[in-house]
């Protein structure tokens, strides 16, 4: 049986699911600085790009958690980060969870459905 740890960068028709880099902080700030978006996440609006670098990128995306794969979601044509997704696999219970977020301007185009269906 394959586990989430077997997957690395993933390419779909329009997207790249990839690691997050410090250069992605301004793009991430579009959702982590948005009140309507963060209420579904931590609930805490990050005040600056420096906060995004420290708390979201270094503190979350670069922090390893067993059987969890965290990806930045980027447009395949431009490599522009438009969101994030994490897959949390519980091998003991044979189940999984998905957490996700998209930049407000990128919602409604089917990007998230495309990002999460590759793992089926």
C-alpha cells in the first residue's frame, strides 16, 4: 500500500503541488491576511509578510509531521502560488483528512477539486 509519504511534487493539468518557499510569502499573505479566509484556518490574521515567513512557512509548511504531506498549490503555467493543501493519513484507522485554502481571487475555478483528486 502506498502512503502519503511516497508522493513528492505532483503535476496536474493546470497545477503543481510543490514545496513552499520563502519567496511564496507575498502570495500566501493574500489569504493569511484576509479576515474571511483565516476564520476557517487558525482564526489569526497575520500582520505582515515577515509573519507569513516565520509562522506559516517556517512554522507550519517546513515543520515535518508523520504521515502528513503539505503542498503549496501553484499554477502550472506561471508557478504562482494560489493556495495550500495538506493530506493527513492515519494508518492505524485507515483514514485520512484534507485541509486546504485558496487565495480568494482563485476560488470558483475548480482548482481545489483538481488539487485533491490526484491522490484518490
